[in-house]
C-alpha cells in the first residue's frame, strides 16, 4: 500500500472504543473515520474520540476512495459478508473475531486476499496472550519435542454478554445471542494452534443442550436454531497430535476467560490453573519443574498475590488486562506507551501488526490463511455436534503464496530468550 493508513471503523459499540485511540496513535495511520447504523451511537463515538469524518453507512464508507482500510467491529455473523465487500472495494481489512461464520465465506476471503494482495488481519487476542507466546517459543525452538496433546478454552458465561447484545440487537437480541459457540472459536483455537504450529484436519464436536430460563437456545429461538450453549471440540492435528478446545457460554466461571490449560510434548510440558503457570522439562530420567507464573502474569497481578481475596479477584477478571513480562513490549511504537491495553495485554500487538502489514504489504501473524485455520475447525465442530460428535474432515485453505513476505516480528521478550 502506498502512503499512510486511512481507516474507517464499522460499528461503534463498546468494544471498538478500546481500539480507536490505538489506531489513531499509530505512526502509520493518517486518520480514522466511523460509521454505525445507530446514528446517535456513531455521533457519540466520533465526539468522544475527536473523529471528524463520519459516514451514514458502511456502503458509503466503501465508496470513498480516500478510505484504504476498514476495521470491522459489528455483530459476529456480519464479519464475513462485510469483509468480502470491503476486499472487493479495494480496502485492507482489520476484523474483530470471528473471520466469518460460514465455510464458503472463509474460502472467498482467502481467495480475494490472494487475488488482490490486500491485507487481511484478524484481531484474535488468543494468538498474543502470554501463555501462547511462551508455549509458541518453547515449541518452535524444539525444546518441548514433538507435540502430543493440548487443551485450551474460552469460558465466558452468557450473563456477561446480555447488555452488549441488547445494545445492538434491541428487542430481538436473543436471536443473535444464541449463536453456536464454535462459530466464534478462535479464543480457544487461536491459542492452541498458534502455540503448537499445526492445524486441525479432523474434528468431533459435542454440544451441551441448553435449558436455561432466558430461553436463548433451541429451535426457533435464534437465527441458527442452535440448541447448544457449550461445545467441546476434539481435534486431530496435521502433526499427529490431539487437541481439545472448549467454547462455553453457560458455565459458572468468569475469568481467566481464555487460557491454555496444558500443552504436552515429548521433552517438556506446560500446565496452568487460575494464576499458576508450570513448565516441566525432562533431563535424562528426571523431571525439572519451573514455576513461570511471574513471567506469564501481569506485574499488577503479582503485586497483589498473597492478599486476602486475591484468587477471587483474579477469577472475576481483575488485574488481567495489562502485559506480562514474556510479551515483547519493546517492539511496539513509542506512541503506544500511554495508551490503554486490554485482554491480557494483547490489543496493542494486534493493532500494531495490522498497521505494519498494511503499510508494508507484508503478511501479519493472523493473516487470512492463519485466520482460516483458527476458524474452520469451529464451523465444522458445530456440524459434528449436530450429528452427535460424528468425526468430520476440516477443509484447509493452504499456505500463503511463497513469495509473500511475512512481518519479521519477535513476540517473546528478548530479555527471556
């Protein structure tokens, strides 16, 4: 892409408020704009962030030749069609998760990116979380040996989503709230697959049929006639290992919402529970244990360890939004130093990688091919769950063109290499 990024935000809900300041601050961004179908919300967002360019609709935004990128922050099921429309209009795309909720949409997005050379980057926090960074470094270095088994999950009870769905869905909010959990799979798959360096070739899904009084799940109750509030995926990976991923929306838990429980290799393994991160290596016949919690937890969390109510605070997602020492904050632009972060210190990395990719024309770590491999297992797992766990093949979009250069990034803090 020639020149700086001029990005239009689509959707002015609560989530985008965390990202407008980061994009505005990035040195590769010239200016940003906003649009939303709810005019009052659009105007309030523009005023709050000092944005002077507003559009009446997404379609109007795409027609403007000055806009060369869009950030999609709309309802989940709209991401695929909007991404396709933006790419066809010649715009680079940063999309909140998921990439798309239909297999054919994912294939079309990958094809369009290949044909146009435009940047697509999915804002998946799981790829950048401290546990992912740590395990990815250990696996890619060969220290953990061959991958055997891993488990990750996104555990987030529905009650914490109600207000968000109501704001965007109005009286019919339950129609969207009942989205099948694994159509939004990347908070679990993104952590596992990015850490392991492989992808799913076969999956079985097992769903929990929901009977809660809020009456969100079941035939005729949501856009998908989806009965499941919780779904577990069992994945067979290309490297021969096996992985389990949970996407749960009706569960007695709040935070940590996204985390890797375990990754087991033939030479070393990682385990986690609540605030404790453990790494075990084999040396001959002996196992050598290392507690790496201070490396993977935010310093603001560790400062409160030992205080009364500490564990209760963590399980209610307290002290969980800033970076951990393992994350390489040194590679971020200086303009980000005083900006707010979120979701385990991941927001700044996601924004920086998209901006660098769009500006240089290189591939971001969560490009279309990678995003497809994070998303597709969940879409297939839902179909499997509807068939009582029948194993199904996971389609694959392959690798990016060999001559398409990747960003040269070090996500692991050099201090700990």
